[in-house]
C-alpha cells in the first residue's frame, strides 16, 4: 500500500488528534513535516513519526516557504488563521485536510473554495461527524429508502452546560470577533449533516437566539471576578465554580483541565492541582462565568426550507447534559437517532413496528460520544481521506470543498437572520459570494 505523506500545520488539540490518528494508521500515512511555535507538541509529534529535524518549523509561513514536500497538508490552526495558510498551501499544490470552520466569514470560505477549484487541488473539511459509523448508518438508511422521502427533520445540538461555560463563555470561542459566530463554530457540523441527509439545496433560512444566562445580570451578589480567589457566596452550589471543574475533578480524561492549563497529556502529563490553580489565577478559565466579556449566544434555533419543500429545524443550546440527536420524518416511516448512545430506532408505517438499528464500532472501538474522538469521526475521516486523496474514492461520505462551504453558508445565513430579523433567501445569499445554490458533491 502506498503511503500518503503529510505535513501538519498547527499542533494544538486538533493537530495532535490527526497526528495520532495517522500514527494508528501508519500503513497509510507518514508525517514528513511539522509547523507550530509550541515546541512541546512539536517535539512529541516529531518523535511519534520520526520527522526529520530539518522539516520542523515554527510557523506555517516557514514550512510553506519550502518546496512542496508532501502529498497533503493538515491545517489545524485557530479559526482566524485558516485562510492564509490554506491559500498558500493551495498555491503550492497541496491537497488539504482543513479544520472547520473553513474560515470565519463567507468571503474567506468562498475564496478558499474558488482557489482550490482553480488550482485543481482537493480540500477535505474536518466535518468529522460525517465519518462516524453512526451518521454513516443514518445516511445509508435514507439512501436505502428506509423511511421514504424525507419531509421534515429536527436536529438538536445539546452543547452541555459545562461545555458551554468552558468553550463559549471562558474559552477560545467566547467572542464572535475573536473566532466565529457560535452557530458556525459549534453547528457547522450540524448544518453539514442536515444538508447531507436531506440531499437538496436549502432555499430559506430563519433564526432566533440570544445570550441570556451567562451574563452580568445573573452574577450572584458578592461573587468575586475569579472563582479561584475564594469568598464566593455560592461557591458550594455553583455548577460553574472553576475550582470544581478544573481542580477538583480528577477524572482520567479531564480535557477541561488540559485546555485550561495548556498542558496536555501528550506533553508528558497533565498539570498538577497547584499548577492548575496558578493558571486559573491568570487566565479566563478562572473567571466567574457571569462576569466574562463573552458575547456568543447560549441558545439559538434555525429553521430551514429545502428545494421540493422539505423542512428542518436545528436547536443549539447550553442547557442540557450534552449530546446530539436527530429525528427524521419520511413518507414511509420515522427515524430517531441519538449519537451519545449510538442508538438508532426506525419506525415503519407498513408494519407499525419499531426496529433497533445497530451501529458497528469504528476503528478504535468508537461508537458514540464526543469524548470518543467524535464518535470515531476523528479516525474515520483519515480512512476516507486516504481513498479520496489517492483518487480511488467511491464512498458517499467525503464532500468537496464547495459542498462544505455551501453547508457552512447555512450557518452564516442563520446568523444574518438572527441579527436582522429577516428570512434569508439562500439563492440570493449564495450569489453574493459567487456561489451557485446547487449540489455538486
Ligand atoms: N472538527 C472539530 O470537531 C473541531 C473540534 C475542535 C476544534 N476545531 C477547530 O480546529 C482548529 C484548531 O483548534 P484547536 O482546539 O486544536 O486549537 P489550538 O489552539 O489547540 O491549536 C492551534 C495551534 O496552532 C498553533 N499556531 C499558532 N500560530 C501558528 C503559526 N503561525 N503556524 C503554525 N501553527 C501555529 C498554536 O501554537 C496551536 O498549537 C480551530 O479552527 C477549531 O475551531 C474543530
């Protein structure tokens, strides 16, 4: 089997996830170059893959200034740092595995899609949920006509109250101007899955939502700015007490602690309690969730109408345990799918029976849950990528960049609708960015 060679740009959480996945699939992949200013992660991944020292760089600018050295580039820098390296990598002729969101504005997304098309390179977006066996099974059931024609769909992205507080109140995605609108940052997966399942272009989008809970008016009286400073009158009962989430929780995989201290298990061990307290005294993760400068929503709904009349609604909100579920209504039956439990139930009108549908485990044993590498999607995408980039692809999961961008545009349109109180006509919206509202795949 011919190995595909890769360079990885951005070795934070996501860059390490894909590097790790390529290590697990080492008969298919070889990483030959790396770029990140963080030396600790760079050294770890360099050792995993025996990457030559001379191919390890501090920045994407430096690695992409070299002659093309691999079949494809992984771009896993932060949201606002996707377009510049993507355009440079395209210019160099790299195929790209690009983290989502493609970029934080529709203009930048369209620029990447247009440049890739012009150069004739493939850009696969990390819409990893498509590559889970779970959503793959749902898609296959629809392709097989298990519920007839899809007439309507309800999708719920239950963000989880603590996850919301961590990523969207205290963390990297708490301000739209620093990252992207939350409906894009959190739900580009969902708009991608919805348009993929309905398999028709969306024609109209309408959305409502706001930030109502994680704001200053709800700060308990007398609460200090930082939980970690002590003296908070509700410290014993507040579920967002930073000490409880980041210091007292000693569960094996405390990803929250890793992110809050920027010290990951791959660095040779997670931060101690003392190191964690010290970090929380200086960064946003130690702040009271009611006294941050966050401005992204904590709940939002999106209504969509598709060509032919099928409708969909997506609800994203913070006030739950967390997880994703979807209910799809067809002319011959109904399908309920809960990703957290890898549960798919089919009800068919013909026999008036419920049928449990099994989901096979992905490589690594993953069937469900976000903690499990996005339910197997993080490793699943690498398997499909191999065939897609090798030019031997006959699967139904991988989408070209133009399809991914069109699916992103649903989220941008939702944000426009939420902010302006209008219904967005998707044909007109796409035209603004020189995109046609039709499907290619
Ligand atoms: N597919 C998904 O489900 C999913 C999940 C989480 C995050 N994301 C997205 O993945 C991307 C990365 O997120 P993350 O959590 O890994 O972020 P991160 O902050 O952990 O990693 C970003 C990395 O980029 C590095 N970097 C900064 N400047 C650089 C430069 N000039 N050249 C090279 N590297 C540079 C940083 O040092 C850091 O290691 C974001 O766009 C995020 O929204 C996607």
